[in-house]
C-alpha cells in the first residue's frame, strides 16, 4: 500500500501572512490599481476602495481562508466537505486558476523583459514608441520570456510549501516592500518644468467630484469592486488552498487584517510611485494612459529622468517581477493542490505535468499577438486577443459568479457560524463578527449580482 504523503503546512503565522500577501500583491496592485485610480477621480476611488477592502474584501478573504483551514482541503474537496451537493462550486472555483494560469506567465514575461532592459541600461530603447508592441508581436522573444517565467514558477512549486512558496515569499516580499517605498518617495521629490511629484501626489489623493453623477459613482464603485478580486486573490481557490496549510494555532482574525494591510498598503504605494511620476513628466494627459500605463507611459517617464532613470526603472520592474512571480506561484499552487487531492498524486509528478501543460499554454497565449493573432468581440463591448479572452472569462464572469454562490452557501445554507466558530476556535475573539454576518448574508450577494451584470454587459443593456 502506497504511503500517504504528509500534508504540507506553513511554519507559522508570519510564513502564512507573507505567502498570502505575496499572492494578493501582484500585477493588479502595480498596474491595474494606479490606472484605475487615475481614471476614477483619484481620491474618490481611494476612499471607495478602502471602504470596500474593510467590508467586502474582508468578508471574501475571511471566508476563503477559513474554509481552507477548517476543511484542510483545496477548493474541490473543501466545498464538497462543506456540503456534498455543492462540490460543483469547488470545481468552478478550481477552473478559475486553471484559466488564469494560461496567461499569467505571459504577463510575467513582459515585465521580465522590461526589467532586463532597464538593468542593462536600455531604458531609452524601452521608452521608444512601438517598443512594447514590437516585443509582444515578436514570436521568438515573447515566447522565450514567457517560458522562462513559467519554468521559474514551476521550480518553486516543485520545492513545496515550506521550502518553495514560503521561502520565496520570505525573501521577495520584504525586498518588494523596500523597493516600492524607495520608488514611491523618490517620485514625490522629482521635478520637471513647473510640475512636481508633490503636485502629482495631491492629484492622486484629492477626490475629484466635479460632474459626479450617480452613473459615474456606480462605475467607480464597480471598478473598485472588480479590483478587489484582482488584488486579494479571492474567489479563485488560492486562499482556500493557502488556508488549508495554516496550523490551528494561527490567529486567523489577526492574519486576515495583516494581509489586508499589506496588500492595500502596496497598492496605495504603487499609486504613489506611478501617478506623481507620470504627472510630473506627462501631465494629466499622461495619467489617462489606461492599461498602457506600465508598459508605455512609465518607461517614457523613467527615460525622462536621465541617467538615474535606469536605476529607478530597474528597481520598479524588479519589484513588479517579484510581485507577479508570487502571484503566479499561488495560482499554480492552487491547481497543483487540487490535482494532488483529486488524483492522489505526489507534488513532484503533479508539478512536472502541470509545468509542461502550462508552458505549452503560455506559448500559445504569447503567440496570440503574432502567429495566432485574432480579434475577439467580448460581451462587455470590448475587443481582445487570446489573453484578453482568458482574462475576461476568469475575472469578469467566473469570479463574481463564484463569489455570489459562495456567499449564498455560507450565509443561508451552512450558516455564518460555520465560519465564525472556526475563527474563534483558537480562543480569540472575532472582532468583526457582526460585520461579517451582515456582509455575507445581505450585502455581498447584492454586490455580486450587480458586478456580474456589469462585467458581462447585462447592466449596460438595461
């Protein structure tokens, strides 16, 4: 009879918090958060986002982590253990990282390309018009960088929870924090003509309520909610998997708060690093660059800084590479953990198989801008390539739907006590217990319906 492999676990609260924060702190914090803040009225977006983090985000994060620890399982097994008939929800949750993993290493490869360019003093070339488009449409370069990023991710997962994920997070997260603080404070004191970083910072934190309508407020609200999914790694099984590795003596109440602070702090610092710099060198027009902020606008900003631009640019893209890698690790780990539980396989063989599968998938997605180029109309009115399609299916359709079903299951079927009793099982008081119950039973389901209708384009047709 084959000996059952011992369940892996984090060494303690610090290891768990850093790994979970590493999953939460990803490309969404450094790329998506700043451009949404610039687009949605600066301080207005920040206020709404912070309120949602403390209510909506707290509820989903608490639910996922607690489900994982209480059941000791990843998504499929966890939901089956909660209610056998709800195993389908575990399968749906498992499919989110399955889809995301097809393109995450591709984005990681893009960031790595810019990191290499700035490290070797080629920031001026990276700032040229057409550089980004030329790179992603090059079938050789784009594939090489995606494969390198994918292989590094697979190696870390292969090494396991303690020696791979936790060890990696304990090294990269402090380095990431130091780098982002450096870039953020440097951005405050730069000057170009009559514009300064401090003025840009004021633009970032000052709520813009001019011409604010109910429709515009709802758009900002929905942007902030969708960013939470992107940022906190909820409703994709990752935090359920990480929760299953948490020991019973860990204070989940405290851990959730620490993850919230770390993730939100990095997002706010990312905006503080990017928006003042872009404003100083490109004005308000540069801040409206949208998704191209990281790969088109920022390299131009760094190039405008002169010789020091290569140093600041290298620091920024090293930081971005670390953030993307820790998130990519968590996505692959969620897939691997479910596969090990369902198919009763060991980590090494599972990781090797998944590494091969997702290396091939990453190559296909990377070639979506060259060999396999196509324009796909999406239900929300936009048009995208293969990567955009995978991103839309996972983030805009599946995650809001999964969150809706999860809150119904917890709020109305197993009951909120199923979660709150586990949090208090280690002898600590769940300080936000009443808030959690109200959110999971009444507020979150309504928000999820609205977000799902908005992201799928249904709301716009009403």
